[in-house]
DNA sequence: CGAGCTGTTGACTTCCATCAACTGTTGTGG
DNA sequence: CCACAACAGTTGATGGAAGTCAACAGCTCG
C-alpha cells in the first residue's frame, strides 16, 4: 500500500488527479524495482504498459551488430516510457536498462486509457512532457547530422555547465557519467572524445581531472558552436 | 467562413469535437496559404501558435554553416507543428517551408489550451500523434548514428516499397521526391547516395530509371538491414 | 596481488564529404 | 524555335574526420 501511494505521490504528472482518479490509478498501478544494470526489456519485447519513474534512472539505447551503441534517451524521476503503448501493441525498438537503483510504477494500457479520458489534466501533463521530449530528440537529430565531434562535445559541456558553479575564470562542474558513456550519448567513441577533449585542453579552453571539468573560456566555447 | 469550416472539417484531430468546441475553434482559427518554396518561419522566429495542415506538405529542416541541411520532419495533411508552443514561448529551431502548395489552420496558444482542456478527445488525438512522431524521431537518431549510408538507403527503399506495387521479381514504385532530397533526409549527400545506389544496382538488387525504382530482391535487401 | 574498469595514446584504415567537371533534361524568353 | 540557364544526377579524384585495433597507465576492489 505504501509503495503505491508513493507511486502517485511522487509523480508530477499525477499531481492533479481527482480523488476518484487516484483510486483508479491505485487499482491499476504495479510497483517494480530494478537494480543498477538490470534490464527492463530488450529489442523486440512486447510493451503494453506505461512506466513512470519514481526514483532512479533508466537508459534507452540501441546497439548495432558491431557493438556500437547509441543512447536514445535517459529517464529520470517523474519521466516515463511506453507512451506509444497506450495506443497500440508495441515491439520495443531498443534496450531499456537501469543505470541506478530505480523504482517505477507500471500501468496497463487499457486502464491507463480510461484514466486519461477522465483526467484532462493528466493528458495535458503528458502532452507537455512529450512535446519537450520530441524537441529534444529533434535537436539530437540535427546535432548528430550537422555537427562534428568537437562541436557536439562543446555543446554538451556548455549544457552541463548550466548546473555547475561559476568561478573566476569560467565554470566548474562534475561529469555525472563516465566519459565513455558521454561518448555513447554523443554518437562517438571514447577514443575520439578523449582526443577532442585533449585538443580543447591544449587550446586553453578546458581542463579536466577525472570527471571534474573546468571550462576556462565560455565565450570561446560558445564561439565554436556559433560558427557551426 | 467556408475556409474555416474546411479547416475543422478536414483535420482528423478535430473530428471528435463537440459543437461547443467547434464554435470555439472557429473563433480562434486563422487560415493561411503557402506556395511551393515559401517560408513559414526560420530559425529564431517566435512561434506561438499550433499549425495544422489541411492539405499540401511542409518540411522542417536545419542547416549548418557549411550549407549542409538535415531534414528533421515532413508534415502532410492532418499533421501539425507547434505542439511545444502550447506550453511555452518558443524560438523555432530550424526552418519550415512549403514543398507543395499548402493550406493550414493556425491556432493561437491560449485559445488552443482552452480547447484542449475542454476536449479530452482532442488531447488524446494529439497524444497519439506525438507518440508516433517521437518514435519516428528516435528511430532516425538510431539510424543516423548506427547505420552507414548503404544501410540507411536500403531501409528507406524498403519503407517506400510498402506503398509500391508488387511485380514478379520484387516491388516497383516511384520516388516521391528527388534523389538529392532523399540524400538530405538520410543525412548524406547526393554524390554518396548516387554511388551507393549504383553499387546496389551492380549487385543486381535494384534498378532505377529516373525516380522510377524497381527492387529486384527484397530478401537480399532485408538481409543487408538484418546484419546491421 | 591480480582482475577489471576507465581513460589515453599511437598507428592504421575506411567511409564519406568535398570539389570539380560533365551529361541530360526542362523550361523560358529573346 | 533555338539558345541558354537552371537543375538533377553521375563520375572521378582527393582529403580529412573519425572509427578501429592494440597496447598501456592508473585506479579500485575483492
């Protein structure tokens, strides 16, 4: 009981539910826990539920025959997967696995459809989340196709810098993932990323110590993007 | 008056509207026409409306400083742009232009929000459309990053083949766009595409005459993808 | 200690974009 | 009606960005 209450409690998209709807969600929600590295599903598995994260993090990625992996999206608390399953039987295209200890709420398709019809607010929340994700996906498409590795790296560093702390000369932050994982997100390899980073360092734009990153010249970094 | 009626009439996502909502949509919808090649907006323009296509086709793309263009998505009748604008002020990231004579309905943000709150059916329709578009975008991400040009070409040819007519030896269809435009969709250049196509031809898998395409060996083509 | 993981560096290779030239077609206006 | 411009597509030559392969250093952990 507690865990199901938690389920609804901690998920923003359900924050506006009426008491009646809360009961309905109660009755259809299944709780599930995943450990780091645990697989939720792999390519080809049937998905017929909407999955909302309570805590932790999941990663959706695809891998080709050469073992090359592309991270498609990452899900944090409050985010969800399975929106397409609300509308049709769905074969997963990609692998979903936990990159942190993760708790999720799983809602079956049909029951969730009812909740959505009764609760425009929830539909509205979903719509907003989807619109943002679509915009992000389309930005990634453009970046992969139009920017070289250096430019994609700089773009990501500047993005991460927004969460960092300002210093006299620039911004300092700690990379939340390994450099190899960042390479996979950016659609490149650890080797290439390492070389590009070395070059930025050589040009006096960035210093790194492990995952600790210091951007020394935000303006110059921004310029790299602007002439892209 | 006629054109506004047409607006709602011919757009599937509004097919379930109640009479009251129909009136509301009437009052907020602006009709607009674009000729081939005409620009709807370019990168950085403010977008504060939802735009639904009645007929024609629009293309959303981004171009980098070298003139390299990536097609992000194409919109046909019934499809829409501006979903993100429903939630926030939005700077367009990319250029939107007409690739056919096009009629659209434009709905201002605030008014559209009301319609959505009152009409769960419309929200549901939008949700379904968005979910599909997101899935498509994520497929494109994976393809751009994991497949080489030949594989992306074959994938697209097989997709197009679904709309073609079967022949003794395979499937025949006509390319709906120029080869150069296809190259842009696939994130490559006309030159590269031409070479890959020549190679497929040489291997006896495909013949072409202008935009007329004949796939001679679906199984072999599918194999190329399966080993990817 | 040794195993395993993260990250780096060097040598090599390959795919593909770019540049340039050329063909064939279409359409337009003098 | 022809000439010429504009565009679609092809082909060859070339260069460069980045992926691959391999070896190695440093770190952590059992």
